[in-house]
C-alpha cells in the first residue's frame, strides 16, 4: 500500500464496527507496550544513576569499598533484569490475541482499511477538531512515515513462518538480550553464558522505546510519557542513590573518625 499524505489528506472514512474494534484493540495494545517501555526506562535509569555514582574516585565508590551492603549487587542485578525483561516484552512473539506486543500492532498495520483511517484527516482531528492547519499538515505528512518505519522495523512475529523485518535494528537488539533471559533470568540452564554489555542494553532500550513511541503516535496520537530524555530520567532517579550515598558516606566517616583517620 502506497502511503502518501497527499493521497489521504481529503479522505475522511467513517470506520465501520469491525474496523473500530481493530482500532480500539490497537490502542489497548499500544498502552501495554508503552507501560513496558516505562518500566524498562525507570529500571534502567535507576541503574544508570547508581552506576554514575560509582564512578572511580567518587565518594560512594570509596565508601563502598569498605562498607558495601551485601544486598547492593542484588539490587543492581534486579534493576538490570527488570529492564531486560520489559524491553523484550514490548516486542515478544505474540502467543495469543490477548498479547500486548508491538508485533500485533504490526499485524493491524497490514490491514489497508485500518491504515487508510490512521492516515486520514478525520483520524488526526478526532481529539483536536480545531487543530491548526500547519500542525494538521505536519501530522498528515508524518503519520505515513511513522507507519512505514514501524512496518519495516517490527515483524508480525518471530516464528519460522514470519517474514523478518527489513530494518534489523530491533531484531539485533533483541538477540543481544534473549540468551540471558531464556537461560539465566527466566529459566535455569546448565552452562556458562555471556550476558549483554551495557551498551547492548542501552541500544535495545533505545530502539524498543522508539517502537513504543511510534506506536503511540500512530494509534493514540501522542508519545504518552516517553518523550522525556533518558538522561533527564536518570537525573531524576538519582535521588534514591543520593540519600543512599549520604548515609553510606556518613557511616564511613564515622568509622574513620573512630579509628583516627581523616574524612572522605
């Protein structure tokens, strides 16, 4: 299907009941994908914030060498695992119509009638009937591009009978995380397995968040809460480690004073 903004600008189809059901289903799935994106971003931003405070030479790193609580490693691992699981959930192979996977959104975008509605002026105006003409023109131009990107990047599934995506960014990002999920996090398998690198988790989060944002723009008309910069979220989530660091440094300074050493 050739998606052209000029083709659909003056088309105002009225969705029939069957099509409306598909659009409602798309909105429901999108909310699930966005929810997992939020979980992944929160967990990883909290991990990044702690990692930043553990930089070599920092007050926390010096104090942690002497007074690191036993559960510290458990917390870091739990945050990383939570992020990995949520990232993969966003685009897992659907195991039923009740799945909340971006792959099901891709299936909906294979329906020409659904796409015709999604790129129409009526759809863009549905929640903003008085939208300025300039913004309307922008949305009518961008919506087909979003849909094309989504269809190139997200497959209908990851099974042997499914066609792989043209853009392999999401597929490659998922592969970097799947081994650790299947053989360490979700199941216990004998053997030694390489975990993903920090950069691989960052890349997987970035492409998966983009999938969630594009899906949200296509089916909901906005980016939900995903348009905030991850660095900003990391700074916000740094508060918990700020208090942790202050407490640990105070405890270490007290120990140093008791033993006649200078403060850190």
